[in-house]
């Protein structure tokens, strides 16, 4: 809803707590730091082929895959939105958060090499573990912004869309709940979040939740 309100041509500016140029600058910074490229998911032929394959296998509808999920392969980040342009489901702050989340996947790729790519695609339990780490960035970003963290169970529940089993989702929820304890004590564990918060503290400190 917030992304939709921000996208309205006249009144949308009322709902902009983050400015489009700030989102552009943040993404450019993260791209430069991690040496990534951003591609519009809907116009990428390779993503169209992946979407058709997932639909043929009965795992995910083509439209849902292309519209609702950002996908990272190696150093290529495929976004279902134009960076800095709010739309339904992708308000400007959410675009910042997903930028950090996807760059943590790049960190995983760099750290683990080919074994990361293979295990992510082939092993649902491994996929849940990788996503649990990446979603820890979401918790860290939420705490910086709001002083609280979202429900670990609700966050983990999105893994159903990744083909994960109920037991994998439950393990992820427990992992995120443990991470939330550390995050609420001020810990920033993920590398991508460390990098992101350094930039945000310097350039948009007004967005940070003021403790007390």
C-alpha cells in the first residue's frame, strides 16, 4: 500500500520519507562496493525463461515470480521495480532493505563459491539456511529504522514461496528469533548490513530510530 501511495503522481510526495535520489545513491554505493549490476527482471530474457520453467514445474506462477521477487545470480541482481520509483509492494524504504538482502547473497556467493550456487538450487534445507542469513539483514535494517524487529515466524513464512518445507521454515524462524535477540542488543552481524549502515548513518541519519 505504501509503495502505491508513494507512486501517485501528485499526492505521492506526502508519503515519501525517503527520497528517490537517496535510493538511487544508496544502490549505486552498494553496487560499487560489491561490484554488482542491476537488471530489470521483467525485461531480462533469462528471467522470462526461468519464470516459464518454474510455472511449468508447478512451483511458482510466471507473473508472481516476475512481479514479487528480486533474484540474484552471482553479481547480477534482477529487480521487479525500477530503483527509486515506488510501486505497489515496493516502497522506497523496502527498496533499500531488499538491496541489502540481495547483497548479502552476493557475500554468500563470494564466501562459498560454486558450492553456494549448487546447494541453493538443489537443497531446500540449504536454501532455507542461506535465506535465514539474508533475512537477518532485514532484521538488522528494521531495528536501525524502527527500533524493533519483525516477527521471525512471519518473516520465515515467505520461504514457502522458495519451495521450502514446513520443517525448514520452522528452523529458519528459530534461527531468526535467535538473531533478533542479538540485533536488539545492537549487534550487526551481516557484512552487507555493516556496509549499508555506514552509508545510511552518514547520508540519511534522520531515518534512524532515535533510542530513548
